[in-house]
C-alpha cells in the first residue's frame, strides 16, 4: 500500500491540527490483542481448568452482554467487566481478585506485544517542528489509554488526549470530536483526522467536524469507496512524512514568491 | 485477508518495500532466470538430474559414478541433496519435455533464492534494530550474489542450517539446535568448524550448561543418521570424503624438522578455541563474532574455494549491522574485491538467452598475467585481514559483554538486621542463578557464636563485633576471581561452621550489616544497595522472624531494639550515603501496624526507592505504569540530589518478568535459564536491582 490521495484539493495545504486515533492506527491492534487473549486463555486453562472452547465461549458471551448493556460508552470496552462476567458465566460468581488478575494479564501481554508502527514518532516529531498541534481522540477508558500512551512514550508528543470515557460517548458520536475541537481552541486551517476505522474515524470526523480524513490501511482494515472514501489512504507513516514535507515546502515557496 | 496479513508479515521480516531489498531481489531473479553457472552445468545439474532419471534417490552418488562423469560433482551429504532435490526435480521434469537443462537450472537457482530469502528473514529476526544495514551487508553483498548466483556454489544450504541452529540456541531450544547443526554437518563437513564454538558457548555459560547434553545428543544423532549413506555407499564415501577440498586446510604450513609440517590453520583455530574458552561468559553476540572470525580465518589461511567465503558472511553482517557506516563500506569493498578477483580467476556462467558463454575465468579472456592476478589476490587477503581486524574490534573488543564479563559483577547489600538483606540476596540469586552467583553473608563474620558472653556488651551492629577486615579481604578476593575459605553462621544453632572453600563466580553478592562499611568494598561494588525500613514495620517483621521463626524470646527481641539504636545510627544508617539504591519498605496503612487485631496480618506495603542522580529511571517508570499498572510517584528534591520513586500497587511475578524483558537490553545474558521472578515488593526490588546492574555495567564501559 502506498499513499493514495482521493481528493487532492482537500490535501493541498498544511493542516491546522492533526487528530489521531490510537488503536490500530498508531500500532497494530490485532496481534497484540491475539497475544493478550492467548495469555488470558492459558491462564483460564491453568487456574480454572477451563477448556479453550469454554473460555472462548464464555468470554464471547460476556463481551456481547456488556457491549449490549453499555453500548456506545467507554465501559463497553472494559476488559475488567468482560472478565468479571466471563467468570460469572462459567459459574464462579463474582471473583474480584481473579477478574483483576485476568485484566492485568491481558493488558500486560497486550502492551508488551504491541509495537508502534514504524515512523509514527518521526511523523509526530515533524508535526512538532512544523508547529502543528496534535491530539488523540480514542474510545475506551482513560486509565488504560493513558497507560498505553505512557508505555509507548507518546505522552510528550500530543497536546491533548480525549477518551470516550471523558466525552461520554464512543466515536463516531460527535461528543469526542467536539471536545477535541474545544480543547484545540482556535484552529483556522483544516483539521486532519488520521485513523483506521472507516465509520468511527473517517466518517465520524468528516461528518462531525468536517475534518480532512486520512486512513491508515493495512491487513484487516476496510477502505470504503465512493462518497464514504477517505480523502487519502496510506500504508506507512513515511508516506505521510513525505506528503507533509512537500506541503511545507510548497508553502515556503509560495511565501517566498 | 489472510493473504494481506501474510504479506504484512513478509514486509516486516524482509522489508519488501525497501528499495535495497528490491534491488537485491531484482539482481537475484535476473541471474536465476538468465544465467546458468558453470558449476550447475558441469556438476550439480548432471548429478541431480541423473539421480532423478535413474530413480536412484537412495544412493545418487553411485548412480553418478556409474555415468563416468566428474567424480567431484557433488561432494556433499544427504541433507544437501534433499534440500536441492524438489525444485530441481520439477525443473528436470519440464526439461524432460523440451530436452534442455534450462528449467532444472532455474529450479536449482530458485532453491538457492528461497534459502537466501529465509537467511535474510532469520538475520532480520536476530538483528531487528538495523534492518537496512543488514540489507547492505548481506542482501547486497557482492560475495553472496557472486557465490550464489554467478559462480553457482551451494554453500548456502549448510550455512542456513547453521544459522538456524544458532537461532535455536538463542531461543533455548537445544534439541532443535543440535538437530540443525547435525544436518548442517551432514550437508557439508566444514560446518564442523562452528560446532566447538557452540559447545564452548554452552559450557562456559553456566546457566546454559543444561542445554549442552540435548544439543550434543541431537547433533551427533542427526549427523549420524544423515551420514548413514556414507556407511553403505562406497561411492558416497569416495565423493564426499575423498574430495580434494578437504586437503586445503593443510596447505598453509611451516616446515619443521624431519620432513614434518606445522599446519598454521590448525594452530590458529586452536588458539581461537582457547580464546573463546578463556572468556568468563560468552554472550550471544560474542558467539556470533567468534563464529565469524573462525570462518574468516579459515578462508584467509587456505586456498579456499570461492564458496567458502560465503560462510562468514551472515555472521559478519550480524556483527557489523550495529557498527559505523564506514565499517559497512569497508566490508562491501572487501566483497567487491572478492567478486572482481573471482570473476578473473574462477569459473563463471553461461547466459543462454543472449548466447553468451562466460564460463571461463575472465583472466584468460582478458589475458591477465599471474603477477597482476597475484596483486589482486594480495588486495583480497589484505581486505580480508582488515575485515578480520574490524571483526575483532567491533565483535570482541567493543562488545560490551566481553568488556564487562572480564571481572565478576559485585553487588553489595547492606542494612539493619531484619531489613530483608538475605531475602533480596535470595531473590537476586533466583534471577541470576545459583550456578552463577557466589554469596558472602556478613553474618558469617561475627566474631563469636551466639552463646558467647561478649554479646552482652556488644551488639552485632558494632563493627568491633565482626571480622570486617576478613570480610573485606574475602569479598575483594572473590571479586578478583579468587577462591576463599569461609565459615558459615547457622541461625538455628547460633554457631559457625568449620571453614570451607568458596569459589568466585560471575556474580558476587556481598550482603551484611556492614556490607558497604569498608570504603574498599563500597568502591569496588558495581551495585551498592542499602535496605532501610520504616521503624514500626521493622519492629513488626523482626518480631515475626526472630520470635516466630528463630524461636527467640519476644521481650529479648524488643529489648535488643533499644540497645541497638545507637550502633544502628552510628554504623549502619550512614552506609546509605554510599548506596546507589536505597530501598525503604513502608506500610500502606501505618495505623494498622499498631492495631492489635491486625498483628498477625501481613501488612500491605509500598516500596520507596532512592536512586542516585544519573540513574536512568524514565523508561523504568513508563514500564511500571504501562506494563505493571502501578501508581508511581517520582520526586526530584534538588539539584544533585537523589531521585525518590514511590511504587504502590499489586504486581505479579509475570508483570515483573515482562517489565524486565522490556527494560533491560540483553537480559538473557544476565539472568539464568529459568529465572525465578517474584511478585510484590520483592519483585519490584528485583527489577530495580537489575536496572541498576545494567546501568552499572554500561558505566564500566565509560
């Protein structure tokens, strides 16, 4: 995958600010999630004598129930709630310590298995040097998203972070985007939204705040066509670096002329 | 979706999008499709195709001999034959339809390309931090390209098996490593050169010794099974063992008396083995460097076939991947000189589509004189020696682990009675391995047994009650690599044992009330730890241990607290000023310690660690928050002052283990094969001590 610009006019000048999604945009989510689930499953086999199928079945049911009950909120993604309910479904009632243990196992393995996409920090550094404000707008609870940001060493790169726990609703609800815009303050140029999800990130940001949308595409990411297509699609952050360098050079040339 | 993910994985491991990769692949594919090396045409293809045509897969050597063709065609073992057969056989079948050799050559070339790609993926996995440099050093190496695709040698097969064996060793899979090594030897006997180095690596690293037996068993077993055709086939024996290549190792010799000769390669190789043996602990990177040097010395000290020059290349690439660009350029220059020389000197290839026959050495065509070729050869040897010298510099002398492993690591743990010195020492022994640690306890240096009357007038905390001079001598002797004679104090009986010999080791842990008291010991310590404890908590633990475990009377224990206080303040606490790391355990809820109803409960604790200024803590804090989910508070008091880190929260052994792997580069070289990670504050102390040790070792290099 290389950079594809669907709307050249939208990406003709440097942005006023850049908003990033986190999961599966800054790092590949699926591998880390698979490793974390595998560790949790092995723990369940070891400590609770559950078969892999029993664990998967109970976890899937738990996740489905929690999501249905808390749809659209940050807590609907809570691993702690999933594990708590999973333990209840297998007949152990509420096991507080075990639920906490499973949650920590999940996130410990998740984080140590996750690696930032190549070039993320370089791109963020380019934005910093160009004086372009940055923000993260992400679903899930602040506690775990902050842990991730600290772990990846991204805390110094972003000016603002908005989580769906803080905003009250998951993306694509406008609350997260509106709060991000409010935090960024007076931005006079177009805002770029960089994310992987065609609905939550791309359509959400375009509809709610009229953002220019750039989709991070890699294995497992669906890219929409037609009106729902993002303004640009990229596979590697190095491509965004090249794009940004070109835009900044063009701006300098214009200013000189 | 599956295909997309597979491409993503390939992209990550091979860097498919990198222009350097694409250039290397384009060169390879062009050569595979357009070129038929003379070695293919004269030796390998006739051998393989004949074995297929005659249906003589069990003894292809005999089938070949029956044809009366060149007896040097395939001086390799059965594993080489099995790897090369499938794609060549498909090509041969296609050739059978058209009556040419072209498809067979492409099949053989594609086999080499697949092996080459696998080699690159393995190298990228072993050295993920410098992928582009590996592309330059290996993928674009003129030596690799010339040997594999123009001159057409097959050394990549045993070499890949060897590199996979090394990777398996890295992953602590001794049986797989041995099996792969056995297969490498069965493919080409010269791979034996590397096997003693792998064995030395497993022997001198005490923590890895349990891997030696399964490695050797699998190596000998697989090599024996795969060499079986040599036993049953005289043709195989004659072609594989009778190859004149074997005699090249004796070519560089000094004449001795009585018509005897001293074989220089043998002498240098033995010296290399001895050098490897002399290193206290060989890190994985040192092993790589030693294999590279072993192979490079072999090819430089023999009239080596061009294919032999491939042997050191993967290992050279791994070593120089992290070196300066200038070094990479020198290695590439060596490669160009090699390729240039062998274009002139060795057989080449045909380009059937263009009707070009370039199989003869170009020197013949261009009319180069022997003098001119000799100058070129001299350049090649000089470049090889420079590369060897650079290997020594980058791989050995500049290798952090080599430099720090030349003397033992000394960890001093001081603190008051009941502060957890032995617990921490045991926790560190659990990590670093009993086989690698010598522990000296200050308790063994009390002047008198417990029943002696002198304890009525002196406390254990008083330096005069301890033979601190001997303690200092013993610690420094062990730290200098010498053995000591020491007595052991038995807390059950209160008596000291007869003197017994204690050997030095890779790590020395000196714990005791006065471990950092003597300036000479404190100065020599790589890591100085002082264990402090909240006063009430110390009293709580002391009673639990001395009364409940050691069966002392509670009133005596309490009385000794007051009696010890002046000595504690005068002789114990000041040692914290020498410490790099001061641990202080504090109760999370101090009021509960005084609550009689909670006296039997284990109090919940937080760990306060005071780090000396300059100690790296930023990454530690990130990992403790991110991976372990702890609450971490960092306070920098004033300029030049220490860093106070307070850690609260539950932490499991798995958290500590993962945090350590994230935090400490090359942790594998520091801890034992199956380290015992602890949870709670002990686990956090393990992590902080490892962090401090890694920092101290890096400082040794400064």
